[in-house]
C-alpha cells in the first residue's frame, strides 16, 4: 500500500540533555553527538513536547527535497554560499530506473572517452545511482547482456572496476587514502587547479563538477593528473575536493586517483593538449591560452619513490568481515529496516526481505560534519527518501546512527564500507543481509586489477 509523503518524519534524539544552568533552554547543549543550534532550539521548543525520547517533525509534502534539506540540514550547508542542487541528476528509484532503461552500451567502446559534444559521449552517467545502491551492479551487468559484444565487454570491464574498488575499500578502508605502492612528489603549492581562468579545459571540467556533481571518467583523469602530475599539488587534497563535490563520491573516486597519478601502479597518466584536442576540440578553439597553451607538451614523468609503509595486498591480507549469508537472530523480530547511504534502492536486500516494515534512514551528523559534502549530495539523498516514501513508510533521523538506533530492533544490509562493522556492533541488528556483490568478496589478492579481474571469472 503506498504511503503519502506526510508519513515521512524526522526524529532528532534529545535524550540525556544536560543543562548546566538548570534552565529549559537547549542551546549549546549536546544530545549524544548532536549539537543544537539556536534554530534547532526554536524548532524543539515550538513543539511544546516532552524533552525525553524523540521529537518528531512532520515534513510538508508541498516542500521539495531541496527545501527540506535547507530547513533541516542547514548547519551542514551553511559553509556553501548560494548553493544549488544538481542541474542534471535527481535522486530516487524512479529516476534510476528511467536512466537504466534509457541506457545502452552500444558504441560504448568507441565513445566512452568522448567529452564534447555532449551527444557524442558514451559514458553511462549511472554512477550516482550505483553509488547509492539504487542500481546494483548485477542488474546493470544483466541489462547490457544483449548489446554488441565489443561494447558490452568494454562496459562490463568498467563495472568490474567499480566492484574491484568496492572490494579494495571494504578490505583496506582508510588505507586507501595513502599511496598504495609509490609516493608522488609534492611541491609547496596551494592547489592544482588555480589556472582554471586561463584554461578552458580545466574551467569546463570544474564548472560541470560544480553544476552537475558529476564528470565522465576521462575528465576526472584530466583533473587528477593536472593537479598532481603537472602542478605537483598534494593528491589527497585534490581527491577530497573532488569527492566533496561529486554525487557519486566514493571509494572508486579515491582508487581512480591512485591509478591516474601512478601511486597504485608506478605508471602515471600524463594530461596534455593532445587529449583535449582529441576528446573536446572545441575547448581549445575558444581557450584564452590557445596561442600559449600551458599543457602543449606532455608533462615530465614525476620521480616516484616507494611508499613507506607499503601496504601488502597479497592473498589473505586484510580478510573481509562482510557476511556472505544472512545473519539472523532467531530471538528478535525486526521492527524497521535501517537504510544506509550505500543502499537506498527498492532492491536493498533487507527491504525486500521485510516488505511491510518502515525504512529508517539516519543522516549521520558526526560523519557528515567531518566529510563536509556539498549540499547537492544531501538533496540527492533526500530525493531518494522522498521517492521511496511513495511506496512504503520512511523515517528520517538526524544524529549518530549508533545512538538513534541503539534501542531499536532493525534489519539492515551490510554496507561495503569499513565503518559498517563497528556501527553494526553497537546497533546490534536483529538481521544482517549480505551485500549483493557482482563478484563475491573474498581474501583474493588486490595488488592488480587485471589479475583480480581474471580471477573473478566474470
């Protein structure tokens, strides 16, 4: 039975409030890890509700998800001036289904690296939906089964790269933020894209990133190489900046930077005018530096030194902790399905296993405060939740999931991220369902994507 948007509500935990002055004011106090601003105080006090348990705020169905984010997550958005949601992508299962239905991998092999004109691009632009579990990799794999063989195989290689990156992150976690094999040299420069005003290609790339929250892979490589190889800026700062702006910012972005700049392979990708002329020639024709192009020549190969310490990625190293079969507590019955940002789609295994239970999403305030994601990502997630609420009850909370859900009995799909096991230990779900891998995770070696791909037998 479909649910109206009015059945979405937001719950802000204000348990265990300590008021040093003995007053009823909440400002400056902490509920778990939730810092209350004066705006939150006004909202809570206006409810004339008890200060124990949960405060529930109804969402006005006439408000857009964007407006909802501006109102309820304003503290996470305050550092971004005049921000707007993505001009191209909308979140939700409905939008994801439409995008997948419209996609064919025909001509992908020839067009996948094209940048301009737009209609010549071959990139699928499905990654925002993949990132948030609205489209699972096995479903996309099957979707292109009848496409031309060369194109299908090339596209499936990209799906396997996504899966490999997911395995890598799930197993080594934050170590992916450090050079895997080689250490690129770092110069004392404030950034790697400061010349955007003089280079149409860099300005075009950053404008699309800042407008859509997405880039084709070819352009991501341009930016990563220009930042690190050409300008010698710290790759970790550039990667975090791109991650923050992307709708699909994830493990795959971080792994992509490592392969592009050579820290994972020892073979850096050089960015020069040759690529721009080949992939987007119109950018060169209108560039203010057309007659004096700063990337006319290939960049010098950087001197890469072995990373210290160097992470071992041999078989058996960093064994996975994710379950491959459901883990069910026979003495407890779930009363809700806990959704994570990795899995917001209708095909989430826990949702499918409990079709009559409400879905419960927690905007992880401590994590989001640390990540400082662009508000367009928050809007995308809110759009996913609003769309899901047309088909089932959805609850939204703001706070630390471990605290919000600690007294709840929930089912969940194991998220393929290193922080999930710790959260699950504290939440103690009654049922944990395995992630729907394209290639089941194992302790296989991860030092080479090509070797991993062969072993995947896909």
